[in-house]
C-alpha cells in the first residue's frame, strides 16, 4: 500500500492588532469670551524700551541723591598783594614809554628822513713804491678825504675814524683821524697820508705789485670804519658806517688818480 505524505502544517493565524482605547469625552467648563482691546503702537514701543532699561543699583541711587544734596562751597576772594600791584604798574609805565618812543622815532624818520653821511676820495697821489727785499715793501700814498653830511636838520659828529690801505687783500698801511662835527649840509676835506714801512708781502702779491708798477696801473683799496653820532634837538643816536673805495693809480713817483669807486653803508 502506498503511504500518503503528512499534511502541511496549518498557518499560524495573525495576532489581532491592539485596538486604541476608547476616547473619553472630557467636558471642560465653559470659558468666558476674551475681550480684545486695541493697543496703540506707541504703547508697544514704550514697553519694549522700558524692558531694555537697566534698573540702577541702590548704591548708585544713594550717590546721586547725596550729590544732589551737596551745596557748593563759596570761597571769599583773596586780596592782591601790594608787590604784585607795584610790578603791574611798573610794567604798564614801561610799556607806555616804549610805545611813545616808538611813535616818536617813526615820526622822526617819516618827517626828517635821515640820510647816511658820505665818504669819498676826489684826489690821490702815489709817491713811492720800492722793495728792500723780495718780500718787504715800502710805499708812500696820499689821498684827499671828503666827508659830507647830506641831512638838512641833523647834526653829525664823527667820533671814531679809522682808514686802512689794502693791496689786494693784504693790509699795507693804516691811519686814524681825530673826531669832528658837521652841521646839516656841511662838507669837510682832509689830506690823509699812509706810509708803508717794511710791510711783508707774500711772493705772489709782491710779484703782482711789481707787474702793476711796470704796467703803470696800480690798484689800491681803502676801507674806512666810522662811528657816527646823529643829533636832532634832544634826541641822540649812534651807529657805525663802513666805506669801501677802489682806486686805480698810475705808477710812482708821480702817480695820479685815474679811476675810483666809493660806497658807504651801515
């Protein structure tokens, strides 16, 4: 006999899904209807600013209140010392004197217009030039000095006069003159003699002087330094003058003035 196979196992029935619990109906008490009142924008902004402000601490409030309660202390003005008053008065007087003196000086210069005295050499003669040795020079030079006062209201007094003779940049003779006074518009002529005795000249200067004598053209320079005092009534003021003259002479023994150029300045 044929045996039959065993029957297939029966499928396991699916488990039933859990059912949600039954919803309970909860009854809430009836609520009163909300009242909506309109709010302005200004109130909203103010409330936001108020929340951002910091509340001051109690200590700060106490300090502010204490400062507000303090009263300023009034001090009595101190008296100025007599020494300070004296110094102030002296300074004031000195300032007034300076101002008055400055105004007077300005008026004098604008009205009187002071001019510088002049120095000139209208004539000169070269008598001697010779060498004792190649570097030692002897000479005799005479010129006519002309001092003039071009001012019309100012008296001039020459208190110091010093004249120097130069060949190139070497001093070869010097002479001082006595003081004298000139009235407004007055001139004064005086002969000045300058003698050079065994004056040392460097070799290049000695050669240049010999060459000029042979060419019959000798160039001399005269420098004058003068201290002048000007007088206008009760006003006196002094200043220094500096004169520079360039002279061209013919050769000795009868050397005469050929050309000149003189300038005088303070």
